[in-house]
C-alpha cells in the first residue's frame, strides 16, 4: 500500500521527494511505501499549520469545543482499535496481544481522552493586585505551531502523547512519524478530519530528512521529540538558531534495585516483563538489575531461568511474549553491545544470540549478563534491546550510587518491604519516575519525563499541556 502526505486536510503528493519502503520486521517483507518528504513538502505543511493557528480556527476555539473534538477523535479511534493494533503489530513486530484489548492502543486512546478533559482545565490562570493601582492577570496561551517527531518503538502511543497535549493547549501541529513505523500515524489523519478538527490543524509528513527541516523551520515555535539522546542533542543544536522551545523525551538506562527483603517471585516477574516488553526497545525498560549481596545468587538464578522461558515468536501467535527487533541494522547494534561486553570480561549466562529456528525476522534472544564492570559500556550505554545486566551491591549507599551512575535519568525502580528505605531512595534517585515494587506502569494523569541526558519536559498529565503553553502577564492600570 502506498501512502501520501497529509497536509491541509487532504492527501498530497511530494514536491521533489522520493519514497521509502516499510517492512514487517517479523517477516522482512515490504508492507507499504511512504513518501520521503522534501523540504518543500515540510514548508507546505508548516504554512498550513501556521495559517490555521493565526486565523484562530483552532487556537481561538473555546476549551470546551477543543475538548469535544478530541473526545470524538478518541471515540472514532476506539471503533477501529483492533485495526490499528493489527497494523501496528505488522509494522513493529510487537505481539498483537500487547497492542489490542488492554494494551498500547486502548491506553493511548485513554491518554487522548485525558487530554480532551485537560483542554478545559484553567488552573494556573489568576488575577490579583501586586502593586497599588494595578491589577495583574496571567494568561496561558498556546505556543504556536508545534513540530513533533515520534519514534519507531511506540508509534501510535507517541502520536497521542504529542498531538493530545498540543491540541488541548490550542497549538497546531506538523507531525513526523519514524520512517520505519509510520503507518498507524498516517491512518490517524482521516479520523482527525472526521472528528471535526479543522483542516490544516494537524499535518503529517514522512521522510528521513523531514525532521531536520521541521527543527530548522523559522515558523515552528516549538519542537517536541521522543528519541535517542543523540537525536535530542542534534535537535537542541538546530533549534538554537531560531531560539525555539524544545521538549525532549530521550534515552534511558533504568536501574531495578533489589534489597534483601524483597519478594523474589515478584522481582522475577516484574524484571522479566520490564526487560522484554517491546523486545526491550523502551527507554524505561529495566536494563540494570542491582541486587543486595545476600540475595544475589537467588535472584540471579530465578531471573536467568525466567528469561530463558520467555516465548519468542511471531507477533500474532497467541502465546508469544516477545517479537523481533525493529530491523536488521538494530539487531546488529544490539548484538555488538553484547559481543563487546564479552570481550571486556562480562559473562553472558543466557541469550546473546539469534534464537534457533528463526530464518526470517530480526529476532534476538532475551539476554542476561553478569560480571560486568560498573563503568563498562554495557552498563553505561543504552542498548535498546532485551538485554539486562545483574550486579551486586552491599548497602543502601552503594545501591544509590550505582543506580545514579549513568548519564540518563528517566526511570528507576526499588524492590523492598521497608517503607522508610523506599521513601529515602525515591527522593535520592535522579530519575523522573521511580516505581516501588513494580516497574513500567504509567497512567494518563501522572507525568512522564526525565532528568539529565534523558531530556526535559513531560508527557502525559496536565504538565504536558502546560509545556505547549506560554504564560503571559497582563498588567492593567486602575
């Protein structure tokens, strides 16, 4: 199937761009073709969004009107949720059961419904007399045209995390999905129109260089990207030329810290799921397991056996737990991390290879590595695959030191029955989300975002909407 660009409420052909093949990573087969947009294509999309913003067709609608349309979009998506799940599974290789009922697609629709409600939330706007003879009023206005770049690991969900808060705030959008996983985002376009959202408000462009063109465009006021830390650095460099606002949700290297009083079965279940979910292609994935010395042997044995039992296979198989990596290039990247770890002296106790009986597809076995040095690449760098390291600590101070000892600061977890210890660690761990006795769950109402080189700005929650708004002070002489 061939897809065009969605600009000004209609499908349009490229002006000077080429085409990109989209494949199914489970079968290596081509399933679609999308446009590799040119800079002229991006210019058209930005002009459409800019026109829609300044003529007020969206930015000047009442919060109630915006909310109603976003809610209708969520309803329309719900009626086609199974179709979106099927296409997303084919495009990403993620098991269908993790996308359909109770999975990513329903959660993303709930996210959109939350943003529909948040569109009507006027908190933060107030008036007062702060100087004799004057009344001050705070306004929260939309930033303007938002350029948005989504990653390949959660294409549909990240599209909701981008357009939901931007539209709730009153912004218009130029959205670029990842070139390898653009299909469900493109499917979204016609439903946006059906929901009554005016033409030109949401524009979708695809292509390898479209992101750079978006970041550099002088008429885009804000760029939001979910991607690697290196991508975030490039965005910041380019955005500096026009001093545009940036919203960055970048890489992660989450520690899972296990104390001697932890429930071993709980740790095993949660750590395994957090390591293999989406084949480990998740910036909040559990990647570094730190275990108190007295419990280290027990946890290591249990976790290794659990990872060995993970069912790897075709995404539409009912009992499959983990599908393929996204591409051949990415599988080679993950394998390279593991091979270099072995060369550096670490030991692979399970996995570290392509599973047997997989002639097609970019599969890689769930992998556990022990005896890695804290400063080694495998511990410090984001692998973005189903690979975990297990290390030992002796006390709370050492656990905290190891946990914080990376460039990233997105997510972490602590397993303990000691509430005091849990509270101390949650305060001192330098991560945007800290789970206690769990790892991975998110809700629409709570903010998600990191510190350090995991970026800044929040997805989800009312804070995400605030990121797409500016606060204006109006001072009136009495």
